[in-house]
C-alpha cells in the first residue's frame, strides 16, 4: 500500500461506487472561547481550516483538543467569539461534519456492512444502492469479504476501518477525528495511518485529526496546530512529500523539534 497522499487510486469498481469527490468545507474560528460555562478550555482561538486540507492537532492532555473537535462538530457552542462553516455561523451538528472517536461506536447487533449502510439509510438512499455503496467501502478498506461479520468477531483495527468507511460513506464535507488510532498497537496504528491517507485521497473532505502523537501528526497533517494551556500556540506547515522514510528529512526533523519545544516536552 502506498504511503503517499499523492498516489493515484485505481479506478476500481469500489472507488467508482463510492461516488465523486465532495467539496471540502472551510471551518473558521475567530476569537473563540471554547469549553463549558465557568470552565473554558481554550480562549482567543483564531484558526482557519482550508477546504480539503488535513489539519492535525496536538497538545498535552487536558489542553482542549477534544473540546475544539466537539465545538467544530456543533456539539458544544462557543462561549465567545465566532465559529463559521464557509462563512456562515456553525449552529449545531450537521451531516456535513462526521465525527470519528477512538472507540469505534459500531452497533454490535448490525453486521459490518449494515453499520456502514446506517448513515446512508438516514439520508434516504434506496436499499439496493446503499448496500452497493457499503460493500464498495468495505472493499476500499480491505474488508470486502467480512461484510456479514458482527463487530465483536473482528479485530480492533478492523472495527476502526469500518468506522472510517461509515464516516466517509455519508460523503461528509468535513471529518473530525478524535484520536481514532490511540488504542491500537504500533503496527496496526501505522497501517491505519496509511489507509487513512489512501482512502481520503480524492474524497475532497476537510479533516481535523486530534492526536497525542507528534509523529502521527507530522505524517498525516498538511498543517499541524499546537495547543497549549488555554490557547492555540502555533500552526505549522508540514514538509512534503508524505513518506514514511521522510522522518529523517532535515526539514521534518527541525519541525519535530519545534513542535516538541512548543509543547514543552
């Protein structure tokens, strides 16, 4: 499997069936104070997330990473400032923005394919069409032969593949990911990172990916946002190309040192 986001996916039946690319959305925070009343986690946040980019977010535990993600998902209203999507106020959850958690959150009584079908059913996609699309996504994440399995019959990494497929099957314009690979072992985690890059290529979706892992942030992100106690510390561009072997690249090593220094680690 290629580890480069610039690699071109073949025009397989699975890729065709999953639909044409969506238009990514712009998410903007202006002077935002985020958190719960009386207990803000972040204050004065100014951040512009471009359509179609992968923004990774790193910071120490308790710095507000998950709060930022839940605010962008529309689950937490800002305490002050403004949050917009394509210039319009972001008010509440939307099918345009899919949220992916560390826990896979699959319905245990539904097969893998039926789990992927769920958001399509909610959108009113006809049964035959949603089954075809769900099967195509299973094939795209390497689980085409596991369609009728129940979640407890497959591994944690395979469940995360299904969760990713379910999120993307609904064709969201933004995918918000809260440490989705944090519970996986190192080898499975690396495989999921590669898969995420490959599957996202060509979808057009904007991605905000929260992680504790600096190396994961630098591998996946087009830019990396650094959160510290109470606010946004900095946003850095990540050198390209995106390659596993690039961890020894001087520019990437310099950025890694900069990120670690900014985070005080």
